[in-house]
């Protein structure tokens, strides 16, 4: 079983749509949670951290359910520029700061 | 731009050869992590260097080795290249803080390695 599992997609949505991505993680000792965005043939970039209380950054809302070991990302009012791969990431927060990535969910926003 | 640079950007090697990839970390960062990203997959942790010492290793064989220099730049060396080593190799720099804090890792643009 993969440590971080995501639906690979692709999710094809029209501009203005709301889209949700889900992710599950296997290690209950995971302490920090993130969503990264990766454009085609580019490096991953931090989109947002995910907190137990849920957090929002503009059109993006992230949720964490520790009991179910489940993370979600909601994108409202999708823009063409949101087209990318979204990577669910966890960190064990041990002495080293290695990140464990999911395989990513590809989003294509269409005009 | 993150300030993390990697060289070369692309590289083609043949099976059995050796390769060295380089990474310059962002100013003020003392930690470099290396990741391998195969096509269609998320990055996988190879190892991390903190103040010139290895500070953790993922599930990669010993033919993957590394170095960190006093200026915190880093090298990834891969010996006896195999076809499956073809991937995007990413380095990420960060500033290792206390045990209960996380500082963002900033990724470089990567080196795309093709093994024929």
C-alpha cells in the first residue's frame, strides 16, 4: 500500500467549476500536511499547508481529518491557470524533514 | 524563483555509467534534500544532508550517494546507472529548525536524466 494515495485523474472541468481532490495517508504518526502544485515539466511548489481546523487561501480550501487519515483540497471558481498536477504531501516531522508525496492528481480546466 | 539552482538541466547517459548532479541551495539554508521523480509519479525521497552530514535516507540503494559542501551546495552521485534511473531529480533546500517545527522546502528546477 502506498504511503500517500491520490486519485490520478485527470479531472477535466470547465472554468468556474468547483473541484475537490482527496488523499489518504497510511502513517498515523504523520505530523505535517501540505498540498503542492506542479506544472508540466516544472518543480513542485507549495500551494498551502493543511491544518486540523481546516484552512482557506482565497479560492482554495484544505481540510484534514486525522481520525480517517484523509486530506482534501477544494478549488472554487476554477481558472485556466489552475491546470496543473496537485500533489498531496505528508511529513513525519522527525529529525529529518523528508516529504512523502502522493502520485498527484491532474487537473485540466477548460474554457 | 526559489533561488535553488541545479545543473545540468538535462543529461543522457548509458547503462553502467556514473553521473553527478549538482544543487546550489537558497541563501541562508543549511539543509538539502534530494528526490527522484519518475514519469507520472510523485517525488520520492532519496536522502537529506544537514551541515555536510547525511541526515536520513529513503529506500534507495548505496549506489546513490551524496555530498554537501561547506557552502551548503550539494551533489548527488549515481553509480552503475540502470534504465529505471531515468527520472527528474529534484533538490530542495530548507533551513532545519527545531524538532517540532517545519520549514518549507524550496525546490530547484530539477535535472532530467535519461539512461539509454
